[in-house]
C-alpha cells in the first residue's frame, strides 16, 4: 500500500485514540506526528514520570489529551485505544506487557526490553494472546533508501554473499560507554539486516582497531562487528562514533551477480572554488526523519484494525539476543554463537 492509499484508508476510518507514555525527546516528536502530520489518530492521553514534561506537551501539541497519573492508568483507560511507549528502555517491558494484558495495540520504541529475558516474556504474552499487538520502533525498515535496497537485493543481484556496512557519528557524550555501541548504535543495523536479507544470525565477533584519539576513556572506538547468518552471509559493520566528519550510514550488499549500495541522502551537489562537494548530515534525526512518519502511519493503520504490523516483538527479541551476543563478543574477543529459540507460529 502506498502512503497516499494508507492515509486515505486511515482518513476514512474512525480515529485511533492514542495514549503516549514518555513525553521526552522522541515521545514529544511522535506526539507532534500524531497530532499534526499523520492521518487516522488523535492524542487522547499523555503520561510522563515528569508531570511538567507531560503538561508541556499537552499545552503545545495536544490540548484535548488527558494527562494521566500513571502509565498503567493510561493503558487501562477506556478513552485510550492504543499505546505508544516512548519512555526510557528500562520501563518498556512492564508497559508493553500491560498493553497486551489490556488487549490494546502498542508501539514500543526500541529497545523492546533491556534484556533478552524481558523481550521473551513479551513474545510469550503476545503469543498467548493469539494476535499481534506489538510493533517495535525499528524505523529503518520504513526508510525509502533501505526499501529500494531491499527490492534490488530480493530480485536483481543474485544470492547475497557479503554485506559491508558502517554506522558513524560525529561524536558521543561522556556517558556513552563501549557496550552502547551495540545497544544504542548497532541495534538498528542488527534489525535492518535481518529484514534486508531475510535471515537470522548464528555468530558474532567484535574486533577493535587502533583507538581514535578523539574517543574518550570509557569507549573503545572504532569497533568492527562481524556477523554470520544462517545462510552463510558474512557481514562486517564498522561502528565509529567519534568520526568527526558527520552522521554517515553506509550499506553495501555484494551478491552473486552484482552489488548494491544504500542510496546517499538527497543533497545539493556544489561546484565552487575549484571543488565539487556534497554536504553530509551531522544529526541522526535528520537522516531518518521521513521514515518515522511512514512507520507510525503504518502502525495507526494496523492498530485501527486491532493488530500490529512491521517489526514485531519477535524481531525485538531477536535483536536483544543478538545484542547480548555482540556485547559478550566485545568482552571476550571470541566468536560468540547466537541461538534463537523456535519461532512461535504467530511470527511465521
Ligand atoms: P528522553 O528524552 O529521556 O525521554 C524519556 C521521557 O520518559 C522523559 O521525560 C522521562 O522523564 C520519562 N520517563 C522516565 N521514566 C518514566 C516512566 N517510568 N514512565 C514514563 N515516563 C518516564 O528519552 P528519548 O531520547 O526520548 O528516548 C526514549 C526511548 O526512545 C528510548 O528507549 C530510546 O532508545 C528510544 N529512541 C529511539 C529512537 C529511534 O531511532 N528509533 C530515537 C530516539 C530514542 P525524566 O526525564 O524525568 O526521567
């Protein structure tokens, strides 16, 4: 379905009354999308640990929304049809489980849970419920460039053999430590490659090149993560979070019959002073801003039908297991096996 068809279908349906839990940076931005950009939804409820943060978002973006005293009260409210969880990662599991228990569709920003065990509990609860209710915020699957790349990988370059990728940030704050290169940064590659290649991981290894003098004491930077899939595809991802020059996402898939690259973001090519140049983005929010709109519109559409689409709780669980393996590989320097349990029929 095209975005226009999706919007038109959503417009003709009733409005989804969404409750937002966590009105910080991304919660505020998603509330803006629901209130001002997307079709088919209204913001009916807000909750934040900080009552001032919720009140500020209510005043600015959703004057008709009720501000709830707890996230649990928001989830239970008959005025709320569906729940958007944008609070910090450690709070996600409890809110998503409560939404499943209430039978309400739930969009959960990544991570689905901060432990693989927590993600497994969500998968089990949803499987027991019997229909999908959970979508995880892996927005790269909705990025136009990745979608073009997937179409080519699926049909034009033969069997994929290798992926060469990079995730580079200009710099990171002092509280960013080595495991965050996996949990906060690589997590998006972990999900998008499973989707791009229609495959699962079987092993991970992390190697550390010479450390950049721009990296602070508590982060080993750069890192190279090596992933192997069940089909035998080898993936190398450079994670370099103090690269200085910009926010740069690269992905090249090498197939039997050809090679495909993720398109660069659209930019002005300039000829000036005897130089040919293109600007490079510096903020991750600018790189994927359009994909957030598409992912939430897709969620609204599925939630109006009482279900979920896109990245599932199972995908969130697979990402959590893979992240844990990558962190274990960082610590040990060894190749770490990745064993996914049998996939429940709900996620076939
Ligand atoms: P943030 O700016 O810190 O916002 C989180 C908000 O939740 C804060 O207002 C915080 O209040 C509040 N909060 C804390 N504990 C809570 C609780 N128990 N219940 C409800 N609200 C609570 O964080 P953020 O950057 O928006 O990130 C939120 C989540 O989105 C994270 O899981 C993050 O990984 C994810 N995220 C995903 C993407 C993506 O690309 N998909 C991008 C950004 C963020 P206090 O400040 O008072 O603690």
